[in-house]
């Protein structure tokens, strides 16, 4: 059974590494955060009474 050349292993590694990075970048940047206004309103109206 013939073995692959080292160059072929290197090319395969580079190819799969690039595919992995592209997949991760696409997943990361395709997320669109939705601004939640209820959280901000609740935080502004929240009053803390500290009892030391």
C-alpha cells in the first residue's frame, strides 16, 4: 500500500484548518444580537437600599 507524500499531508492539514476556521468565522459573525429594551428599563428603575 503506497504512502502519501509529506507534502500531501501538509496540504490536507492546511485545507482542513482553513475549512475549520472559515466555518467558525461564519458561525461567529452570522449571529445578530437582539437588543433587549426590557433589561435596560429594569436596570434604570432598580433602586438599591444598602443596609450596612
